[in-house]
């Protein structure tokens, strides 16, 4: 028996379901699983629900109503900032945002918004912390420039009063000859141009001494923004202490050590029957450099105290190395003493070791105060 039914077209034939007498145009059509129409329909539905681009101006106006600035101005500002940052147009953005926080605003942007609403002091701190390397380099350049200006002013002051300062520097020699009951000695120069080198030594080293406090201040101002609050509290007293110790060291060398050392030398030469010819360049070199060396070395106890304050050292360690420190101070005194005489050697070593013991005592007080603060915090 032959089958008169027409063959099914794989592409166009669509098997119909029971119609129950319904008109042809109202009959439901079964989608072909191979045709892809079902997937396309579901994709269209998903696209409607997802964030698809807006092509119609009316839809864009509806979108603007969602982000009304009167209801949430910060949200609108951040949203359109995001649009501009990514180079998008106003109508190239999602139509239905899931949520203000979840889709368009990240945690970072919200955090930036909180920071921007902070007070002026926080803005200044963030500006300091946000300085680039070149900005720090520029600030350091200005620090060096101000220090150089202070040095030039110090040199100018010394040049103006150079004769008075030169006579004042001869004070240790005059005291040495007075103690040896020898007078009428004058400094000499072996070369006709030797006075120029002496003049420059007085001007440059004297200008450095006068400008030292200002250089310390400028350096402290440059370093201070990068320190913590606790370190800033220590910076200013440390600068004052450094300058004070420098003056004490220079004064100790100029008024005590040098007269003793030169007096010993004069007496020894007189005892042996030698005449002394004091070269101006040698004398000024010795006086100025020895005074500056002692002044800088008097920063040693301050460094020890700061290390104890920061917890790098403790007083128990400082007590254990007392003997080694004493030997080191004696070697240093022998190297920097004008003539290596035992009087200046013993005086310099004893005074600096006394400063070391003072640093240990100060460190013990600092440690005791820290322990008291820790006990109060635990209570």
C-alpha cells in the first residue's frame, strides 16, 4: 500500500499540533529545535533584562530620570564621571543598573569620595604624602639653596669683621705665652701669598660656624613631613641639643684644650732652648679644625640618647661596653689633639667620657618612662 502523504521538508515543514477547530492563524506553532528561534528569543529576553546599550533618545531620558540629581546628586556625579573616564557617550551606558553601589560605584570610588569630603588638614597631609619624587627633589633643592644662602651671609659677616675675628682666634696662643711668661710673639707667613689662604680659611670656616644653626633648621624642616608624630616631637629638642652641644664642644676646645696644649708646647720648647716660629696658616688650621672636630664629636652623646629612645640600643649594652668606649675616646683624643701632649689628651678623654656617662643616665630615665607608660596602658 503506497503512502500518498507528502514528504516533509526538513527546513520548512513544521508539524502541527491538534487544532481543536481553531483558526489557522491562531494555532500555536511548535518551534523547531534546530532552527535556533527558541535560543534567539531567550537571548532577546536576557538582553532586555541585562545591561544593553541604549539607542533611543526616549529611553535615555528615562535613564536620566533614574539618576535624578535631586534625589542622589553624588551618585549622578560619580556615574557620569565614570562615563567620561572611559570615553563613553551618555547613551552608551546600561539602561537598567542593578544597584547604585553594585554596578557603577566601586568601593574605591566611594572611598575616594569620603576622602575628598575630609577637612583641610587631612587634605594637606594627603598632599604631602602624595608628593612625587620630582617634587621631593625640588623641595630638597630649595633646602640646599637656603642653606647656601645662609652660608654666604655667614661668610659675609666674617669678612666684614675679619680683623677682629683674626685677633680673637689668636687668644689661645696669647694665653699660652702669658702662662709661659713670654710675650711679643707674632705670627709669620713663609710665602707672600700665604695671607690669602689664611684669609679664606677664616672666612669659610667662620661662615660655616655661623650658618650651622640655620642649616640644621632647614634640614629639619625638610625631614619633618616624613616623620611620625612621635618622631616630630623629638626633632626640635634634638636640633636644639645638637646646636648646644656643638657650641659647648667648640668652646671647650678653644678656651680650655688649646691654651693648655699650646702652653705645654711653649714651656717645653723654652726648657730645651728652642725658639718657636708660628706660621699663620698652620696655627689657624690647627685652631679652627680642632675646634670644629671637638664640636662635632660632642654630638656623640646625643646620638646615643636618640638610639636608646628609638629602641636600637639599651642602657645595659652601653654599660657593658664602657671600657671599649673609653679606649676609643682616648684614641680619638690622641689623633685630634694639637701636639699629642698628655694634658690635652687626658682632659679631652675625661670630658667626653663624662658626656658618655651622662648619655647612659639619660637613657635610663627614658627607659624607665617607657616602662611606666606601658604599665599604665596595660592597666
